[in-house]
C-alpha cells in the first residue's frame, strides 16, 4: 500500500536515517521505503575494502575509510538528484564529518593535514548542485545497553572484536552531534517505541510524525 498520498508526504522527498551502529537503520529504511514506495540508498558495508582493516588499525586506515565513504555517499547523492528524490537513505553524509572524522582527528588517529583535506572535500561536495539536502533526518536513539544487545544478536565479527569503550564513545558522540545538528529538520525515535518489522501498525505512527514535520517545513518555505 502506497501511504505517501495518505499522509501527504511528497513523492520526491529525501528522508535520511541516522544513528550509531546497531540501532536498526537498515530495517527502518526498508520499512519506510516499502510503505511509501520510495527507493532506498544503503551504505555499502560488505563491499567496503577498508572496513575490516580499519577496525584492526584505526590510525593506519581512518583517512582511507573516510574518503571511501565520502566518495560513495556523494555518488549516491548524485543518483538521488538524477532520480528527482523519492528516497530513504540509510545513514547520512553528515555523520561522517560531524562524528567519525572529527573523532579521529581529536584522538590522534587521523592527522590534522588529512582532516583538513577531508573537510575541504566534504565542503565542496555539499555545496554541489548535485547534492540534495534531506527534507528530514530521522535519528534513531536508545540506551547503550540496548544497542549492544542488538549488535550481539546481529553477530558481525568486526563489531564483536571492537573494544566496548569504542562503542561507549560513539554513543556519547552521537548524542552530542544530534543535539547541535541543524542542516535539516530532525525526528527523534527511540528504538524501543516501535517495531519496524510489525507492518503498518508500527510504521503509520512514524509516517504521521514525518508528515507533520515535512509539511511544516513546506509551509515555512512558502512563508
């Protein structure tokens, strides 16, 4: 069932899902895309040539990983532009610069020179006419304990082998990041308050919230 008309969500909307590893971004991306009949844009984890190496040696591979993500995300943004919108994105480009790259330079696992190169590329990309800014960013949040349980259930080896203090720091950094994020409107969802696998009974209340924010944004633009 196509619900974007029912909830007056424009068919050319771009909705981005954000949140730390393990919160269920991919699951919600699929559920919303199915409900709205939108396309999906997923982070390419399995084909990433740097991810496993990065978890083994942050200092050696952090810059390579961030540049790879930046290039892949810009290609996705260009694809969204060419289609004219109608996308649900799994993870935002803003997390890369606002959380991950920033963390590595602050902790000394990325040099200042590499960080300046990275941020220059990022700034050039987001100013490009091919870069459609999201109409809404949905931030998935939950306690660290709940998120770690989800990661354990998912069972990815590289996540299990990563020291728990890394995930503790990421959880804190995500909360700080979202509290100051202003690039587009934000909808915060607690991961314990919905079940994206439960069908329309769980998704439709989320669509109501999306509709309210997106249409409020349209009104502000007209005003």
